[in-house]
């Protein structure tokens, strides 16, 4: 079991509706030493990739992406969520449906901060159905930039996002893949990832 899986078992809380709450260390209160370990691990898993920018999505991706970025020594761009339809032509836009909030948002990135010269590592906290990721991927594609890899902290392996993204040929690395959870017992089961 890796450092993150151990932490999930210790501090994660399983909620009804297949929701894993990790707000004591990941997406509300943030354990920066843990984030640093994640950065080190992503650096190892994406060794040799030519990455010059990290892209994430507000809000919970930002803190993680910033600490990961220290290990790659590159800037972070975060996609902003916006309900406004009054978007000028200077933005890349994608529509994303939120798994947790069940609503739709436009996510936007300024054309100034993503160009065809960029080689991007996408970072996000959770991968469930893959909507958030597909939005970020479409923004990178619209910019003519290259997705070098995708780093996820917790993938919910029993939802379809991971399979869809891997089938599209992307190099996706998830630090923990949850295969199942039971809110009545609080148990969480992980997918074996070899010696990763
Ligand atoms: P997707 O777009 O892949 O369906 O969902 C990804 C987004 O939904 C993540 O950015 C995350 O904010 C949220 N999310 C999905 N499942 C969970 C969960 O079990 N727990 C928490 N805390 N967030 C989740």
C-alpha cells in the first residue's frame, strides 16, 4: 500500500452515493507534506516527459498543482469556472458537468496562458466520470498544445472516467485507484498497482 492509500484508510470518510470525503487532508484542510510526496511521485512517474506547464481546475486542484509544480519547476494555469455567457474571444471554453454538485459550468482559460508551444501535465484531485478531465483535454487541444500526461490523486476505478481516458491513449497516472467502498462499514478497496 502506498503513502496515499494509507492516508485514505486513516482519514478518508466514505459517504453515501459513492463519495469519498478527504477534506481533512486533500481538498479543504491541506497536508502540504503529503502534497510534496505526491509531487515527488508524479515527477518519478512522468520521468523523461517534456513538460513546461501544469494545468488544473479550480478550486481543489490548485493547491495540489502548485506543490506538484515545484517538482517540475514549471508554472501552473488553472481553468476558471464561469457561469457567464459573456465570454470574449480571448478564452478557451469547455462545458463541464460536476459530479459532486450535479450542475454544469463553463471552464475557461485565457488564450494568453496556453499556446501551441505548451507541453502540459494535467493535474486534478479526483477522477470519477471524467467530465472535468475531458473539459481540460479539450481546452489543451483547442490551444494546439500537447497533453504529455495526466496526474490524478484519487481515481474512482468503478466509474468510467479512467477507462475512457486511457482508451483515448493518454498517459494517465493515478496515485490511488479506489475499486470500491462501503459507506456502512467505511471500508475502501484499492486496485493493485504493482510496485508503483
Ligand atoms: P468527474 O468529472 O471525473 O466525474 O469528477 C471529477 C470531479 O468531481 C473532481 O474534480 C472532484 O471535485 C469531484 N469528485 C468526484 N468524485 C468525488 C468524490 O468521491 N469525492 C470528492 N471529494 N470529490 C469528488
